[in-house]
C-alpha cells in the first residue's frame, strides 16, 4: 500500500538542490551578458530621462496619480537602478537576471504545488516524478530562447 507524502528534511533538501541548480544554470547561461552596453531605446530612455535623477519624483503621490498607468513599475525600477548604479549597465542587467531567476523559482514551486493539488502527489512513488516535472518546466522557462529578450533587454522588464 502506498503511503501519503510527509514533509521530511530530505524533501526540503531536494527542493533546495533543485533551486540551487536552477540559479546556477541560469547564471551560467545568462551571466555573459552582464557587461553588455545598453541597447536600442534603452539608451534614449535611460540617458535622456532627467526625471531618473530624482528618485523622490518617481515615488511621489503625483507620479502615481498621473503616470503610473504608463509602465509605472518599469519607471520605478529603472529610477531605482539609476539611483543606485548611475548609468552603468551592469546593475540594470543584474536586476533583469535576478527577476528572471526568481520567476523560474516561482514557476518551479507553482508547478510543484499544482501537481500535488490535483492529486498527482498523493503517494510517495510519484513525489520524485512531480519534482522532476516541476524542474523541467522551470528549466524550459529559464532557458527557452524566447526568454533571452526579457533577460538581456532592459526595457522588457515591463513584460
């Protein structure tokens, strides 16, 4: 008779190993772009925006009332980058990479929980299969060529 899955230290270690694997894999694949210069309209958006010099304007009530609906989170994140890094591309690319790596971890856990919720994780023999399916789903998201733009191109943070 199959036994139900119980939270065990081994189970948590397995999730931890998979997360570290995803982080290392994503860093190896996309880490080479960190020194790239700004591209396309990023140059005009970042270097010609005087409002990026003053982070308080981006976080003001006036900004939220008038401009937040026009890619507000992008404007705020770029303003924070400009405040912290100036106009050096490394910090901007690093933030994009962290966003993408974090999203792949979220996808891993969402897939895992969804498969368990729908009854596929009820018994122990299927536990490793569910973790593997979740890992491959997150890897597909992490490494698919369509995702390259969201990591390398600064202005694609809004998507």
